C-alpha cells in the first residue's frame, strides 16, 4: 500500500512540475490580488441600500399593527 501511495505522489509531483505549477511544499505562495477601491465603494453602497430597505420595511410593519 505504501509503495502505491509513494508512486502516486511521485507521478503527481512530476505532472505538477510539467504543467508549470511550482508551488510545492516550501515554496513561497503567490501574491494575493488587491481589491480595487471602486469595487469596495460599490459594495459598501449596495450594503447600505439593502440595510435601508430592510429598516423601512420594519418601520412600516410596526406602524401597521
């Protein structure tokens, strides 16, 4: 069983290197892409709008009863 596992790991590592994937154990991770400020602003305005709609629905529900 151990021989099959080692064989599989060897083949997987060779395939990863052949495909250009060099992020093996011990290598540095690739940099994380930064968030665009315009996208962050759009997300904040969307969340603010949704919260405003929810608040207005709650006010109307309490006023009717």
